[in-house]
C-alpha cells in the first residue's frame, strides 16, 4: 500500500512540474558578455522552450540607448526555440540585448545582456 501511495504522489507531481516551465535563455550569438572582433550581422538567441512568435521580441541598443536592430525578431521555422534579429552596421562599442518571450505554455520571461564590438 505504501508503494502505491508513493508512486501515485510521484506521478501526480510530474505534470505540475512541467506546467511551470519557463522559456529561459539557453545560449546566444554573440555570446553573453563577449567581445567580438567583427561586428555581428544578427543576434540569435536559443531558449529552453518553444516560443510564440507574435509575443517574442529582441531589441539591441547602443551605449546611447538607440535601437540598432533591423526590423522585428523572427522565429526560426525549423527550431521554435530560436529567435533572431538582424542588425544595422555596428561600429565598435558596447551593445545591450533585451529579450522578451512568451513560451507556448503561456509563460512570459525577459532578460538582457551585453556584448562588445572591439575597435
């Protein structure tokens, strides 16, 4: 009887754990906090969950707070965990990437990081 109760409780907790998943940043290109010798043409972010494209965005700002992305972020058709945005030509400097996403399970997440383009 005790084994049955333990198995039941364990099984009943598994779906609840999955329901609370959030799409968090897994990795990025350029790398979080990196310094790159060549200015990137785009920022690509990979998340831990599939995303809803209509409610997911990436903004990239220079040190003066001016947006330097070209258009809206796009979700990769073959990998719904990958979000990318093209960039204007970047001169040397520090750039802040700000992301906001909605995962397919309707949880919102957001964050930011910087990268630097060396002279």
